[in-house]
C-alpha cells in the first residue's frame, strides 16, 4: 500500500486515471519548453545537442521503427552501446512504445553479455558494429532481433519513420525497465524490475536531493547500464526539464574539469571514486558554477568531504540500491550535514535499523516490483513487513552512518569491524591514495584484517609497518591491518564500488 505522502506527489506526473507512461512528462516539456536544451553530448571531438522538441521527434521516430519491425508491446529490448545519443533515445523510445528497456554496460565481454541476454529472455538487441562482434561469438546463437545503429539499413529505416507517436499507457506496476545487479556481494546476477510508477519518487528525489529544476545544467557521470545512469541520468532530469550534459569518453581529470568549466555545470552526480581522483587537480575556481555535488555508489569518506568543503562545496551523499529504484536516504540541500553520515531518510520514507541493518517500510513508489524469474530471491528481501537492504549502519539522532554490506563486516577476536572505518583511517595517511580492507580466515582470531593499498609513490616493508601502527594509533589497538599488500589499482565495478570478492581471491 502506497502512503498518502506519495499519493500527494503524483500531481507532478501525468496520469490517465490509474494508467501512465514513465516518460510522458518529457512529451509535456516538448510542448512547454520546446527550444530548451534537453541533451548535450560531448564525445571529445564533436558536440551534439537536442532541444526538448528535437528529442521528442527522435524518440517518436525510434518508437515507430520498433513497431515497423513488428516488435510487440512488452518485448524485452536490450541496449548494448557506449554512452552515446542512441542509448538515451532508444531507452526512452522502448519505454514509450510499451516495451521494457534493459540497458547493459558496454564493458561486458562475450560471457557477461550472453549470461544477461539468456537470463533476461532477450527479444531484441540494439548495438553497434563493434559490439556486435561480441554477440556473434555466442554459440549456440541466441534467437532474437538485432538492430545495428551504425548500419545503413537501420539509418535508412529510421529516416522513413513518422515524428508522431502517442505513448502506450501502462498499469502502475508494469515494468518500465530492468537493471541487472552486479554480483559484488556474492548475489547471483539478477534482473531488478522497476515500474512505471517509480517516476513519482524519482522526480521528487531529483528535485529535493539533486536540486534539479527546469533548464538547470546537470551532469550525471554514470552510464545508463547502471541504475544511477538510468534513473538520474535520463528519466528524472528529463521529466523535470533539466538540461542533461553527457561526456562520452572515459575518465580524465583535466578533461572532466574542462567539461565542467566550459559548460558551466551547476549540478553533478558522481561516485566518490571520481571525486577522489579529481581531488589533487581541481581548484576552487574550477567549481565556480557548481551549486550542488551529490555522491553515489560507495561510501563518501571524511577525507573527501573535508577536501571539497575547503573548496566551498559540501557534498550531499545519497543512499539507495538498484532494488529501491530511487534515493531513500540522503544528505540533501538544506539539511545540516554530519561528518561521515549518509544523511536522513527522505520525506515519505520510513527507515529503521534491524540488527544493525537498514530496513525500510515498503510503501514507496520506486521499490522493485520483482526480480525476473527469481520469485524466491525477491521474497527474501521482505521480513516482518519490512524491506531488508542487507546494508549495515548506525543511527544517531535520525542520521544514518553507513558501515558496510552485512556480508563484508569483519569479525576479529570476537569484535565486529567495519572495513570502511579502517579504510577511512588509512586514507588520512599522506602516502595512501586508495585503500580497501577485507577479513581473511585465521585459526586463532577467526579473521584478521588485510589491507590492499594504492600508494602515492613507492612503498616498502618499513611503510607497511608504519601504516599498521598508524591505524593502531588513530583507530584501535586491536583493529588494525595485520597484513598489507601494495597494489597498482583496486578492482571496481564501473559505478566505483570496490569488488571485495576479487580481493578475497588474491
């Protein structure tokens, strides 16, 4: 049952009695602010812009193309492309046409691609010539329709399509898009289903937390293959009427800073990893146009928060999961910041701690409606009328302090230790660039702490001892790394999360 609070937030979303389409507010913007910039793409060489009216026309043409190819409503359409205009347009078109958009990150190789196409029962694959080569390696072949966006046949077909298309209305709980979760915490790869009704919460949180408004210059650095890029890189900002900026090439600190300055970006939504990599190069003058920076995907350390505060920006941390479909806890503009806190439950969300784990009352619009072909897994998230996140935290004066995934907590000599707390201490040492901490089996203590460290410069045995003593002195006499390994880089997902499973295999 959806709470009265969320019922009141439906007013900003277009409804037809109980039916809707998640993208219909974009059509509204095409009528009300037709010439306002909707999307701007920078591929490092060229700039491509779309006004809201131009975007609507492109979406409609693609939706008509899907129908002309006899792709039926409710088809499961996978998008396997780099961060380019066709990703954004095709996702919106698929949803408008009444089918289910399933974006994939471009880095997946043959095995990763095959696994997701099969698990998701793909009907259609949208890709380009380069990435199609990976699909061709799959044997036996998966029987589906393939659209290759840089093929002449596709381009000619698209040109012939009408620029008029009425959105297909769906029931509230119908799936609009599906996102495959990464298996960083040992969970199987599974498709999380998010409904059309989720836009109510996505719109509200983009206004409240990201502080988005019409025409505000906004940059979400995530690829649409991940839930952040899908929800807050496409659906929410374009529904509000913001101007969405997209930098297509991979991370480069100087180029990112130049992109911010050149476009006078006002709001940024990115991972703490990116903020950390920018730290040594970004200056106060580079952030002149910035009104709000929000972080997502991993813990925001005190070190990073303090550094940007000196530059005049208090970063707003956000907490949510693919499964929640939108932000549920955040440190949003206007809320007093607490060091190392992810903030408070946003209005409309009731959040609790149950056995140190964040639990939510499941009465909010964006909560997943299912896990594709995994009913048992879906049901396992719900206990005693609560949605259990499996993320551990502390709660002080209604402020949440994220600790770790439940299955990543270290128990050494009977004491529970959060890896993030140890990592935060290590990051304060001038020689440490990045750090990740895990527990490894030990006959005497159950587990001992091992730290993987990326250094600023070179390291030796003397430095390892120095770092262990540094944690011992700054944190606790019992909770310090007994083993330290220097590595060139930490294994991470593309959203910036550390893949601890890979570290455990070392």
